[in-house]
C-alpha cells in the first residue's frame, strides 16, 4: 500500500479504533487501521470485563477485542501491522502518514485512536526492574508471582482490579496508597477492603527498591506521609497502577494537544483542531476512560468523518 490515497485511516486498534473501523467500513469508506504497538489495545491485558453492556456473564478483555476485530474483518476493514512514525498536513488539507514499515498513506479523513500507556513512579532503577519484579499488568505477569507476596501501587479502579486479581493467585497482596481513602469506585473499594488476602498500607509513598545480587526485587521501602517512618515491605513483585499518559507524542505539532498531552477537543469531543481529523478514546478522554465510552467515541468519530467527507 505504499503511497496509497485513502478516504479514511484510523490510527489505533483498541476499542475506539475498531468501533470506528466497523462504522466507516459499513459506510463504504474502505478504512485502513494502523494497528500500532499493541494490536487490540490495553483491553487485551485485562481479565474480566464486567461492565461492558451486553455481557451479563462477563467477558475477557482479549475475547472482546477478538470479537471486535472479527466484526471489523467481516466488513473488509484492512489492517496494517505497523506504527505511525510521522504525520504531516498537506497543502491540499489531506494527511500524509509515514509508517514504521516504510509504507506511506494519504488520508482525506483521519481518526486518531491511539489510547494511553501506564505512568511510572520515577524512582531510581525502576526501568531495570521490569521483568525482574516490576510490572504494569497483573493479568500478564501475575502468574510468575503465584504464592508469593506482592505489592500493588495506586488507589484507583485499576489498582483495585489488579489487587483483586492477584489475591486469587498470590499469598498476600499489599495495596500501597498515598492517601487515607481510595479513589476507586465504591464497589471496587469494598471488595478490596473486605478481602482477607489484601492489606492496604495507607498514606504511604514508595521510596526505593531493594534487590538481590541478581537484580531481582526483594522489597519495597515506603515512607509514611505523616510520621515519615520508613516501612520495608518484603515482596517479590510490584504492580504499578498509578494512572496513564496519552499516546500522542507523534501528533505533537500536528493537532493541538493539552498541556498533559491529551488531544484538545473541539466543539464536540471527537473534533480536533484540524478539520477532517477526529480523535476518540483514551488519547483524548481523560475523564471517563471506559471501554464502552471509547467505543462510543470511535462511533461518533466515524459518523463525523463520514459527514465531513460528504461535504468536502
Ligand atoms: P486513576 O483513577 O487516575 O488512579 C491512579 C491512582 O494512582 C490514584 O489513586 C493516585 O493517587 C495514584 N497515583 C498517581 N500517581 C502516583 C504516584 N506517583 N505515586 C503513588 N500513587 C500515585 O487511574 P486508574 O485507576 O487507572 O483509572 C483510570 C480510569 O479508568 C478511572 O476513570 C477508572 O474509573 C477507570 N477504570 C475503570 C475500571 C472498571 O470500571 N472496571 C477499571 C480500571 C479503570 P490519588 O488518588 O492520591 O490521586
């Protein structure tokens, strides 16, 4: 597909991207989806999704994304297994995309659905510990820590979800939170606080890691915010769940971004600062961050792109 000229290109293949793909394909716009680093998006790393309407018996994140992809394929959506490395606006107001596999595309309408990635603590040695005790995904890595003591850091729904998942396979889970109440929804907080295998360590901030002679994690030191006392939490695994950053680096200077990197929304949430360029899901939505909201934004972006193409 080198240098092909397309009506719609969708960047990202999570909930927002695939929903946009299904709608634009059904509107006969013959979309391309640039899959990105993680085909299927972050939902492929989740276990039980119990709040996506239509699945009273729960659905596994990976299965949900697999079904969305099959649905997109049914309408002949085309997938490119590559990442977007650069994008430019042309004089004719189309969008020139440069992909990691060397292909180039021109798109009349563009839908950005690149999602977000996990935050890190910023502590010394953090990145070297990835795979040696530090993880951002309990469902991916939890198995390596079965019957061990582990920590989860954070106080939101993600942290609770990770802690609950790990409580089923690990000996003990310490949930380390920097305040004295959880940010998570009431239902998740209650599940965590009533779980015998989870101990919440309140008002505590991670300070540093202790490792063995092979560089594997041995313990986490946390400092109590009020007393300043340091507690050593002996554990083999630490799971970070401290929020997200949008994957929008590649769009800097192309569309307007907020100071925290989220794509700036226009008159309606899926509009960007550029006509014919739309954004959907976690790259632009910092408030809801729900699979179903991302899917809905993907659909809105698809309908807006269709209408924009009709008038231009
Ligand atoms: P979040 O709500 O932003 O929570 C991040 C947590 O990490 C907060 O408790 C925050 O503490 C803490 N934190 C941030 N930076 C930290 C640092 N440097 N050191 C220590 N702690 C730090 O993120 P999230 O839990 O990933 O949730 C994001 C959104 O997705 C939310 O809207 C959530 O409802 C949604 N979500 C929903 C589900 C579900 O419905 N099943 C599952 C997962 C996520 P403070 O509280 O002090 O700020």
